[in-house]
């Protein structure tokens, strides 16, 4: 496969994402129909701490387009670590946010399941992220076992290496350039927002406000049959300037912690 340009990659990633997240495609069209220009703030991924698919693989994958690590985060309760990448050549390009499960902090049973599944994976990281997402086999029983300990682990097992969410950069909207108005508009149009910790996470004080829809549900083929599980959600971010007048480009752990819950089963 010829090397993709970054634009081509984002187009592909959007296609992978909207296949499992129809609400994002619907909201995107609705905003366009209302005259808005939709700019992406960031694309987020979830993975496991494993050499085959861990954070280092993402860093290597995005480095060829000029991305570099600009932030590191820890989520104590959910037992995750995360990084965010920015493009050194063009700061207007979407940021990349990648989190990974700290597998070693979970039960032996879950660690063994993750190791079993990832060691079966014969595809290269590039093939996974660009084409297949996963070729590993997991049963619904194993999914549920993982879900009992970590909803995040279950999500990665079921969906593989694919974008978890895209994020509308609310600053660039004209009619709906604040989260109160945008959230109201989305609710008026029948979309359900994640209310964990309030609809709007963060504040002007932390220079970032975020909201998100609740995740869609899709059918996933497990090795013991097809089941409907949570897929992905669409996110909205409004950023504010610091005392030096620079728009904050990082992430706020406390807010992201609640956003992660957008894939929780209702
Ligand atoms: Ni996000």
C-alpha cells in the first residue's frame, strides 16, 4: 500500500469511526446543514500496554506526519496512562490523544486474557490501524469477564485499534460556539449527551470545556456469536486562552475521566 498522506489517513479514520458511530456522522451533517464549518480538535484512541499495540506504536505511526508527544497523563481510578501528540509543522491540525490500559494493575485472569488475545494477533500495527482493526478472536463471555473489571479493556477487546472518538472544535463554530448552545441544539435534535459529572466537563478556569454524546451501540461478531455492545461517541471541545493569550492545547484529566464513561452501558 502506498504511503497515505495525513489527509488521506484522517479520511480513512473518519470512515472507520462513523461505521461504528452513526451519531457522529449525523451530527456532522446536521452542523454542516446549519452552515457550520466542522474542524476536528482531536482524534482519540484506546489500547493496551503491550509492545505490539501500545503507546510507542502510535508515536511511531504518527511521527511520519510530524506528530510529537506534547503531554502525558495518568488516570488513577481507571488505571490508564495517556499521551497527546501535536503536529510540529501545523498547529491547526487535529491533536492525537492515545490512552492505554495499565494491564499489570488488573487481575491475573484479565492480564492472561489480554496477553492471549494480543499474542494471537498476526497483523502488523500499521495493518491493524489502517485496515483490520483486529484479527484476534474473543468470545462474548471473555468480553463480559473483562467488562466486569474494566469497561475500557472490554471496549478494546471488542473493537480493536480504531478511533474511539473525533472531537468538534467548538471555538470554530459560528452559531453554536459555546457548549451550552451546542448541547441544547443537539438535545433538541434528539441526541443523548453524557451526563456523568454534568453535561459540561471542565470550566474556563481549567481552560477547557468538553461534552460528548453517549456511545452508539453496534453489533460485534464474537467467536461465540453476534452481540450488541457500546461503540463510540462524538465529543465537543471549547478551549480558552491562558494569561499569555495562548489557547490551551492540553487535556484535563478530571474531565477526560468522566468522558471515558460515555461508553458505559446505560
Ligand atoms: Ni477526547
